[in-house]
């Protein structure tokens, strides 16, 4: 019977927690759709650019003048031919050559300068957005992290911001530049010969239409390609990660055939994309050649008729060759604008998320507290229709240890989360020394309330850094003292560099138990008035287990403590045991009293002891 | 060079027909591209100077004709080249995938997963980039340079010599630039990774950050790293742009030199305007390809390094493979015997011999018996049982099933009859149903449900919004550790293996869940030869034979009761594990309950001790 109940509880419990998560998504869905142009997003993006407007304007002036200079190039060449060579005027030729060199020299310097300004601007904007997003993430409530995947948040701050950089700097200036160049060429040609230029312009619509058709197709096909390759990578990664399972279940042949299919799909998508560009670029080149043929045919006749100089003909030929690039660039910019809209939308979504827990405008810092904690008819729910905590009332005197026990999913974790004010209560109030948690600033609260969680998260950095995370200004001696007090000193000293050993990502070189001891030291160093602790439950080897039990005693001493307890020793030694079931206090009292009641506590206690008992029967 | 040669011979040569057509197309495209400037030259020098309108008309038609041909061949070249490169990448990926999944556990133990994945992805991409772009570009440059220079020098060698002066400078600069920008980019990548790590840790440790009110500190930490990224990127952009623009300027010098030296000579009538125009157009054609020399060298270097790593994997032979004369295993009875088995892990560096992990272990399990393996961490428990499905091969001695050395059987037929539940239950992206049926994709829904029920997984699965169709795995519905473990047990059950290996299946779950899992396992073990590893001695109680491992040796063996009486290592572990709780029990006067006062939860206790049968 007990077995059945135990089996069922986590089953029903497992539902509410993940419910908060976004809808299940197949991993092959790549998050890179293109949005439509959104004036709202554009306006907000412009807000980031605004502080840099002077610089940007200057860069624009530079870029336009550099373009003007290089546009003038073919014209100067035509002058060199007509006024210099054909007119057999040596000094005019040399003047033209000198002019050409000067133009190029000037364009060189200007472009370097302009790129410098632009990159500063772009990097500045990226810096602004990233730091702003990070700061915002620090303000967000824990509920945000319960419902948002870390990987996604990171990609907002890396790839999405990166897309924005491209837009904020290069794109704007390039669009101005390309437009200028395109109209510049058209203008110069019109100026040089009206009829010939109008004739050659007939290829422009052809080029433009072709380019814009290609743009849309290319965009879609690149998205397909990206999705295909990300499926390949996903499939590879999964098979490598799970290779032991794959081999033990003899799945190799089937997996390989599935992978070949994914790989084949990627091949086809890539070939389609290649076909698109293999058609597009030669077509453009051919269109270009049509224009050249027109220049030769019509221009040649004009030269023979004496209406056009040889040099101008050459200049026309050179200009015609420059039509294409700005058109293609503008088309690509349009794609990147759409990508920017999508990224911007995602970034603003994050920035617009309001923290659930906010300081009141008149919130006071919490003064040095005694440690009296009162739960006054507290209720709490993540979603309105599903109460997680109902009408819990407790009065805890300073220095007492409270143990929360109950089945998985009974609401213990939620209780300590609202006590830490990771969430605000939805009914009633929690008071510390008589002050409602919601009336004090979160920062001052967390300075006096320390929380030690099951995961024992460690940051990369040295062991010392991690212990000092509890109190940054603590000296090394104090940190060592704290480590010694929780019994961590011994194993830390045995690490390759003692306290200065780097903890790898996620604390890989340390065992679960060791990580927990360091987390204890961290909390002890912070010396909080109130300690909230979620006991780890994973199996820990026997020796570390004993260390942890001793450390716990040391940690709980002299402060008000709340413990989600799994160890008998912790439970039995606490001043108040609170049995939580289905979000409500079912029983409360000291160990012996509760045992005497033979109620739910007795049941839980028996369950926890059962195996030892079975063993004793074995001995007996 | 050898690596590139291997890449070409192994992956490119099989498509030699397509390659020949591709390179033919390329030659035609390059040559036709060089014809147009010559036509223009003719127009200027003969058509215009000779006042020959017929020639001008012909020239226009020729340009159109040539360009049409060029466009067709250019399509062929572009498409076929992509086809070649993508097919090569396709083949390499397939080879890698299949090879890697057949490599032994020992290989995967010593190879970092992340690195292996990156070899299969970014290294393949490096090869793809090389074969798809660099090879084509290299041949293109070679063709173009040779033809263009030949034309230039035969037309007017002096003018050619003067006007190409800047080109070698650009070529050298391009190579040098590539060499120098690489470490800069690498540094940016590293710094970016540092920034991402700070971010990631901040997000993963969000509770810790808030718990200690460290938001300001974290912001300062992050801002420093973002600022570093900014500075490094600025530096690289500046370097990049300066180099690019300098190149463009150097190219413009070609035209300057051309006019400076050629102009006066044209005035003197030593050469024509048409020649000057053709020259400048040839020089412009050379500009792009010469700038990309650096990129090509770079790509070749990268592809070589990537190819080396790829071949290193493909050349690795699996330590565990079918013997040449391996036979299909028959339906096992279930007798498993270890005969003088010793085992050592092959070291990270080949040739270095590590210590023995298992030393001279012998025992025999009769069909349907349960063997418990206990011992401290690192005593060799997991290693011992992983020899049964041949995840590793023994160094000495033999593992026999029904009296036959398991190395005589094919891996596939052996592993189909050995089910294993691992310490870390790993599920794949897919539905719950797909995961349970992972080892037997042809299983019916009834079979799957039955397996799930036996594994005590059916109830929580049906409670999911989509039941058995709930999507799990990365990005999917999050299962708790205990739920994942029960799905993985169902997965093993579905195979209906004669021999079952349970590798500390409850290591990572809390006590309550452990209890459920043990219940599930108790049912599963019926009617199979089972090996079970556990930290907790409760597991050992119901076993037919308990092996106490210590430093790779069987220190003690016997039943639970026998071992306790012996008062050896087993007894010591037992004491250490239970002393606290016992003391507690004694203090509470709880011992009385155990002594048979029959509390109402009593009937459940028999089940509780999952392995008692």
C-alpha cells in the first residue's frame, strides 16, 4: 500500500512543474524565422542607435564621399584617354594620372576611417544591448528561469544581438552607400551620353526583378539549409552522447539508416541552394554582357558619328560593370533587415518581461534581524487555478530549526521559494521580525537570508572564489575557517592547488558531496540570520555523508533555519517538524510527539526507515 | 599534403567523371571571361580607329554569344562543384557516423564527447569549404593568371612587367594577413566563449545569485567580459578593413602605372588605346582571385588539420569487434561464468599500460540467479558487469555464457540477449513510445505498454498530456531522474533479455524514487540471470550470490547472511552505512517496531526490500 502511494505521488506531481514550460518543440525546429517589417521594433532599434547619431552621420558623409571618389575613377580614366592620349597631350595625361592616384589615395584613407567609426558604433551598441539584457536578467524573478530554457536566453544574447550589430552599423550605411552609388552611376552616365545611357538602362529592370526573385528564394532555401544542418548536428550529437545505449540495444544499423536520410535531405537542400545561385549569378553576368554589347554596338556607332569620345565609351563599359553590385547588396540588405526584425522582436520580448517580484516604491531595507519568521495564512500558486500552498500558518522563534517533510510534490520546495521571495505569496503574508517580506527590498532580504539548494551550483573560478561568493569581502583566512567548520578543509587541501584549484564548469572535478560541502561553506561565510536549505537527496558515499551531517549541525546552529529534510538525523534534531501534504500543513510538532500520533509523519518516518528495518530482520 | 591526397583519393576520385566535367566547365568559363576585353580592344583599335561599323556589329554579337556560352558553362561549373563538395561531405559524414557508433566503449571513454561532435561537424565543414570553394578558386586563379599573364606579356611585355608590379605585393600581403588574423579570430572566439560561460553560469545559478544578492557583482563581472569582446572585435575589424582597403589601393596602382608608363607610349604611337583598356580590364579580373590566395592557403591548412582529425577517427579500429569466424549466438539458457578474468583499461596514450581494474575474477551464475556486486566506488563493480555484453573485452581469462566464450559470438547476437540498465538513464529525443521501443522498433503498442507497466512507468506516462506520444529528450518534456530511469528499465525489458545487467540504477535518485525503481526491478528480474550493482546493501540481501569487490578483486563472496557472519569487509560497509540510522532508531525506541510489533505499514515492507524473493 505504501508502495503504491509512493509510486503514484511523483507521477501526478511531475505534471505541474513542466506545465510552465513552453509547448513541446521538436529539436529540428530552428528558431530563425524571418519577421515582417515591424515599425515598432524598428523604432525601438533606432533608440539604440540614437546616442551614436552624430558619429553615424559623420560616417555616412565619409562613405558617400568615398563612393563619389571611386565613382569618379572611370570618368578620370576617360579623361586620360580623350584629353591625354587621343589629344596627344602629355601634361593632361599626367594630370589625369595624378588625379586618379589622389582619388584612390583619398578613398583608401576615408574608407579606413569610416569603418573605424562604424565598428566602434556597432560594438558600442552591442555592448549597450548585452549589458542591458544582462542587467534585466538579474532583475527577473526565478519564475522566468523556471519557464525559459537557458540555451535560448543565451542565443538571444549572442546570435540575436549579433544580427542586430550588422543592421545597426553596416546595413544602414551600406544602404545609403549602395543607393548613392546606383544613382551616381546613373547620373554620371546620363551626363556623359543621354541616349546611350537610356539604352543600357533597359537591363536594369531585368537585373532588379531577377535579383528580388532570387532574394526571396535564396532566403527560404538558406533557412532550409540551416535547418537541415542543425538536424544533422543534432542527430550526430545525440548518437555520440548515447553511443553506449545505442550499442547495448544494437541500434547501429537502424540509426545509420535514419542518419543517412537526414544527411541526404541536407545534401538535397544544399544542392537546391547551389542551383539557385548557379542560375542567378551567370544570368546576371549575361545581363551585364547584354549591356556591354549595347555599349559596344550603339556607343561604337556614336563614336564613329562623332557624338561620343573613345574615352567615354570605355568609361561606359566600366560603369556598366558596376551596376550589379549595389543591386545585389540592396537585395541582401533587405533579407538582413527582416532577420533583424525577428531578432529585435526576440530581444525586446526579453527586455519587456516584467519581473514577478518587484520592490515596492517605498520598500525599506531590512534592518539587522533577530530571525523571527511568521507564516500568516499563506497561500501560493504558480497558475491561478492550481493552488500549491494553502493556508499555511507558522510562527518560528529566532534560532529554531524547522524541518519540512512530506511526499515529493507536496509543496515543500514552493514553501522555501516563497520564503526566499523568489515568488510572492498569492494570499496571506510572510513576516520576518514582524515586517512583511513584500515591504522590504529584495537585496537587503537576501543579504540576511541565505539559501542552499540541492544543485549546489558552483561557478567557474577557484574553490576560494566560490566560498567567498557568500561574502565577497571576506579574507582568505575567513574562507578557510568556514571551510574548516563544515569539514571541507581536508579534501580541499588535497586538491591539486588547494583552495586555488579551478572548479571546472558545473564543478566536474568535485563529487556531489564535496560540492555540497563547498556550498555549505559558502553559506556559512555569508553568516545569514536565516538559513533555508534543501537537503540533497542523491546517494552520497558513506564517508562524505557523515561529513555532511556534521556540517549541517554546524551550519544550522545559532540561526533560524528551514530545511527540506531527507535525513533522519536532520529531521529528528529539528525544533519543529512540519508535515506538508498537498500544500497544507498536515501535522506539526516535535519528533516524539508526532511519532506518538501515528499519523502521516509516522508513515513517512517508517518509509524512510524501512530498508534498515528489513536488514535488521535479516540479522535477527 | 598526405591528408589532402587521402581526402582526394578516398572521397573525390569516386566522382572522377563529374570532376572532369566540372573542371572542363571551369576552364571554358575562365577562358571566355578573358575573351571580352580582347573584343573591346579590337573594337577600339580596329573598329573605331579603322571606322569599321561592320566589325562593331560583329563584336556586339560576339560578346552576346560568348557571354551566353560563358553563362551556361558557369552554371555547370558552379552547380557541379557544389555537387562534388556536398557529395564528399555527405560521404564523409556517413562514414564518420557509422564508424563512430561502432567504436568501442574504450574509445568513447577516452574521447571527449564535445570534441568528437565537433570533429564530425566543424571538421567536415572545413573539408567542405576546402573542396567546395578553395580547390575551385585555386584552379581558377592558376588558369586565369597563366592565361592573362601570357596574353599580357605577348601583347606588350614591358607594359605587362610594369603594370603587374603591385600584384605580387598583394599576393604576399594576402597570405601574411591570413596568418596574422587567425590568432586574432581565435582569441575572439575564446573571449566570446568566456563571456558566454559567465552568462550561462549566471543563468544556471540564478538562484544562487539571488540567494546571496550578488546581482551587482554579476553585472560587473559580465560587463568586463563584454567589454573585452568589444575591444577584440574592434581590433580585428580595424585590421581587416585596413588590409582590405590597402589591397584595393594597391590594385588601383596597377591602373596608375599602366597610364603612367603606357599613356606616353600610346601618345608616341607605340601602343594603342585598345591595348591599354584591355590591360586594365585584365588586371581588374586578376584582382579578386589574387586577394583570395590568402584565404585559399588558409582553407587548405584548415582542411589538412581537419582531414587529419577525421582520418584519425576513421583509422581507429574498434578494440571490440566480431572475430572473423564469429557465429550467431543461440538462445541462451543463462549460465554466466567468469573464468580467471582480468581486465585493464587501455590508456589514453597508446602503449602505456595501466593497472589491472579487474584481477583474476572467477564465479558462475546459474540460469535465473541474481548476482549482487557490491563494493566501494572504484572497486571495479561497473567494469566487471560491462564485460558481459562485451562493452570491453577481457584482458585475460574468459567470460562464458552457457559454456561458450562470448567472443565466439557476433556482438549483435550477444547484445540482443543481454539487457542493461545504466547508472545514468539516457533518453533520446523522441516520444516516450519511441524511447521504450528503442531496442525493438518493431514492438507493438501492447508490448510497449506491458513493458512500461512492469517498469512502473505506465501510470506516470499516461498522466502526461500526450501519454505515450509525449515528446522527451533535449528540449522536450522534462522527466525526473526517477521517471527517466523507469523508462530506461522499460526499454531494457522490452528486449526480454535472458541476461540482465543493472548498473546502480538508483544512484541518482532520491530515496522515495529509489524505492519505486527497486519495486520495478524486482519484477523485471524474475526469470532472468541478473547482475545487480548497488551502493546500498539492501539490494544484496535477496541475491543468490553476493560478490564484494575490492580493488578489482573479489574480496568476499556468499549470501547476505553468510557475509554478515564472516564479519569482513561486507560487515564493515554494512555497519558504516547503517550506524547512524540504527543509533537513531535505538534513541527513538523504534527498534521495538522492527522487532515485530506489527505496525500497519508492515505488509508493504516485504515489497520494499525489492530483491527479496
